[in-house]
């Protein structure tokens, strides 16, 4: 399994603690330093069953700079959102865990993290 984290994020550190306590095998991806490609974001979105605007941190200063609150949230704008996430990984919700079975979860709670174990 792989977990996308920002080490400064308390939710990410909590998720890692749960994984460690359960002795899970995982790979850490510091996604701010190693941003996912548009293809990787599309893949994760499919696994999550979510749209790009569902995993966007709209409260970030960068979101305001881009004017994301005015962007349409529809199929036509989907590519624009994915491109913005790839170019501005700070906008991606965290932590995202992808499991070996093809499932994925945004691990912001202990229960969410445990759901992929």
C-alpha cells in the first residue's frame, strides 16, 4: 500500500501511527516533493469513487489565488481540476491511502485508515 502524506499534517502523522501499530507494510509518498501526475490523480479518483473537487483543499491560499470557488464542478471541467491538482499538489486532500487490493481512502480518521487494512 502507498500513503500520500505531508509530514507537517497531524492527520497524516495519525494515519502513519495507525499503520505502524497494525504493522502494515506501506510506502510513504511525500506528495508535495513528489507530486502525482494527472494520470495518477485520475487513477486515485477512480479508486476513491470521487471527483477532483471532492479531494481539493479549497481553504488553501492557492485555491483562492486560482479562483477555484468559481470553477464549475462538472464533467467538462474535470480535466481542468485534475490539472490544477497535479500542478498544485498542496491542494490535494491528505492523507490518501491506496491499498494493494485496488481500494483507496482519504485517511483522515482512524476508522478510514483501518478500512484499507
